[in-house]
C-alpha cells in the first residue's frame, strides 16, 4: 500500500525545489525582512564585556533560518544597510558554553550587505528545467507525489530497521577501540564543515558565533559516531553468522548506480575505486542485506 501524500506536502516540496533554483540579488532600497540574507559584522557583550567567540565579520545570515540564538534574527528585521543595531537576546539555558548559558547579551551589529532570493515561477518552463520526466505542472505534481510516497515508505522501513538494530545492540557486548571512534568523529566534523562551506559559512565563523570549539564539536558527534560503528559491527556479525553473500552482478549493479549519480561510465567507476573500493562496495552491500535480513526476521512485540 502506497504511503499517503497531501497536496500541502507536494506544494512544500515544489517550493523547496524552487528555492534551490532561486537566484540571489543585491538589495539596496529597503530594510531587512524575513527570508533575506543579511551579511553582518557583530560583536557580543555580556555585562558590558566582550566575550570570547562572540565576534564575527561578513557573516551571511539568512533571516528566519533560526541558526543564531533565539530572537537574534527577528531583532534584525527592519534594520537598514550600514545602520548600527543593538540586538538584545538571552542565551539558552542549555547553551554549549556554560559560562554564557542563561545570560542576557547585547550584540552590536552592522548590516553591511543585503540580498534576497528570487524564486522562479511555477510554470511549464520551470518544470522542463528541473524534471526529466514531466513537461507540465500537473505532471510534475504527480511526479513529486510519487517521490514523496517512496520517501515515506523508505523512512518507515529505516525506522523499523533502526529499532531492530537498537534492540540487537542493547543485547550485544562489544569493545570498540578509541582510535576507531576518534577517526570517525573527525570525519563527521569534516563533513559538517563541508556542508557549512557550501552555504557560504566557514567553520571559523560558525565557531565564533556558537562559542563551540573543535573539541566540543568532536564530543558532540561522539554518540552518533558510536551508534554508527555499533550498527555496522552488529550487521557485519549478522552477515557472517548467516553466511550472507554478494554476487558480482550485485556489485556491478551498485557501481552502475554510482556511475549514474556522478555521470560516469562503469569502467571509469571501476578504475576510480580500484580493488579496495570494489571490496568496500561489496561489504556495504553485504551489510545492507544483513539489515534487510534482521528486519524481515524480526518479531514485533
């Protein structure tokens, strides 16, 4: 049975696609409003004293993204370009930097530049640009409905898989070497830094405003990393115990999917991955099959 998708969900998904295809233009004739990108300089003070990590420059802040302290972005609405603005906020009680948690602060800000996103019209021309399957808005809405239904089904399957694996982990005894955890922590933080960079935010800027340090970020991702490693080890053990095999055809099919995603011929994918990469693909498929096995053989209580 296909998952139910509402018209509102379809519209929201299409709006996200329009957002992805928007263009950014400079604004010079008005004040900051919701949805703008305000490029700001700021410095934060608690009890009149500047605090460490509270200063930044040329920070591209999307108003309404809720990436800063609650209330900060709303306070900037109505501010003119080059106008000095004092923003009064209170740090959350659970703020990462304990010395700032729960304290009122004043940020002296200047909006140096203002930009807005212009979304493309939802018409057949837009559909032809973003879709390989649809030519009209009506066809595109149906395409999105099917896409969302598939996503919901996948999410439900993943949730069940996670619950089953969690139950297995709870009963399992395993010792994970600390260097393995540390390596994965660094990799996860690096991936997060790359995602920030794609949004025009450097890791230095992020840490300036949030008060986070590299050590704090590593500690923050540790539970997630530990869970990831435990899940992998459990599924590898299941694959071994159940003698789960992977065929050459399955490996080739997976490589073809990778090639399609990166617009590469199969031969180029094989050349790029090499023998070690092929082995990794095989292990990933084996683990995935082990996950399917434990879900299929689980009994709901």
